[in-house]
C-alpha cells in the first residue's frame, strides 16, 4: 500500500513539496483557491494589465499521480484533515503549508480567480485616475508597489509613510537601504519615517476618495487613494488537539530543525506559518519544501538521518519596477560559479561595481534577477503551464 501525504495549502511551498513527493506517495493537495496565485508578481498585476491574468496558473497539471482537492481545511489533527465540505481525509503524513493573509493588492484576498482578476482591473482603473497616492508601510511591499506605480504613471505623486525609523526592516545593511532611498529619491517617491496617521483614512484601501491625513508629526498629507502595505497574518487557526500547542502568540508555529511540529513524527510545517526568524519569502518556502520532501521520502523508504533546515543569511531581491531596485545578498558569491560571477561583474556599471563590494546588487542586476520577469517562468514550469498561460 502506498503512503498518503496530505499537503494543506497550494502556495509556493505547498506545490513544491507536493510535486517532489508525487512519485513515491499518494499526494492529496488541499487548496480552496481555483488556481495558484503568483503573489510575487501581484503588484505588477495591479498596475500592468498584461500581467493580471498571468498571476493565476491552474493546478490541474501539477501532479501525475496525486489529487488536488478544492476545499478548505477547517480542522487538522495528527492523522487527518477535515474539510469545509465535511469530508475527512486520513493521512500518513501531513504538511501544513497554508501561508498567510495580506492586504490587497499584494494578495488577491479571494478564492475565485475570476473575481480576483476583476478586482485588480477595477482597482487599476481607479488608481489610474488618482493623482496622489498614499502607501502605508515602508517594507518591501510598500517600496515595490511604489516602484510599480511610478513605472506605470510617471506623473503621480507617491508618498510612503511608516512609523519605523528605517525602510525595509530586518537584518539588512544600512548601505542597502541607502541605495534604495537613493533610487526612491531619483524616482520622486517621498518617504516619511518615524510617524503615522493620527486616524485611519475615511475611505477603504484602493477606493477613490480625496482626503487629507494628519500625521502624529503634525504634517498633513493629501491623497486621492491609499493602500495598506503591512499586516501579514499566518493562517493556522485550523489546528486541533495536540497540534494546537505549536501555535504561538500571533499564529506562527514552532517547528523543529527538521521542520516537524514539536512532538509530532508525521506533521510538518513550512513557509510563512513557521516561527523561524527569517524573511517570509517564496524562495524560503520552497527551501522548506525541499527539506520536508527529503524527510518524508526517507521515512517512506525506511532509511537515512533526518535532513535539517538551516536558515541562510538575510537576503532579499527588491525590484522598484522592471528596471530599478536593489538586492541584498551577503553570500552571493557562494551561490554562483566563476563564469556567472564574472558575468555579474561585467554587467555591473561603475556604481554597481562599488555596490558589489558591499554585497549589494544594483538596479541592472536586480532587474535581470527578478524585476523584468518576476520569476514567473519557474513557477509556470513547476505547474507545467506554458509561460503566461492561466
């Protein structure tokens, strides 16, 4: 008899672990959405109509042997997953990959792709008519959205407000932030740090309504539209029985070095829902998936020591539109062969050459890494979809 693996969640890590175990187990991928959503490109999907449909890729070609069930897990214990429909799926192994919720437009916020596409198109039309844009949040989402808006509409007024003392919080270098600030200034994007709005705007995010907001600093900012660019919430409320003890304040899950829930031999977790202190990124979830797939494969085949996960140094690829942005990669030279390193150095202009010495890849290389194509090809290939097909 073959082993059943229930993968709860069809995001980046979920599809990766499901695909990697498809040949040795009976995979059941449980996902309430009707299509995989390439959230990495969601902000461009808002500003560029040619990208909107490309965000959504079908699941039906992901697995050769396994099954994709469109439903929501409402209860998960150590041996089974109960769905919203009432169906109970017994499983030998369970992988929790439910990710996190995040305000629109960074995530679609709906399970139906047609509804999501309509929302992106409608919000774009409203945004196009709004001359002054306010973005609340100076993290990666706020900066990236600012860059996409500036690329699509060069004449708009764009203001970012964040209560922190620096943009892009995390273990990144001051030089990296300085390079981003330099590019934001050159793009005419204003950044106000160390303060917040005294009251919430009188309109909903993405709604056209002119208002003047007063900051705690006393300054006033007038905008025609605003977006919330903070507030990830891990989706872990479905845990039951002994699994619930892994849930920490805020919803993140404690995991062991081999990405199991503490005290559980056959329940794993990956991606945004883990309490591992590292950036919550698509690539990180895919890295978790490789470790979990290796461990389940070893358990099924009866041999080998568990594979452990070791977070790498903090790194981020942060585009500001298709042609701007910066990458912080403190160990980049350890991940490329000599020919690739030589090519990167050759591609770097005089300023970018000086950035390389600081482990920062400048706008041109960031554009090549992510800014132009937003990694769509690799996930389309994983899902066996022609590029852009959805």
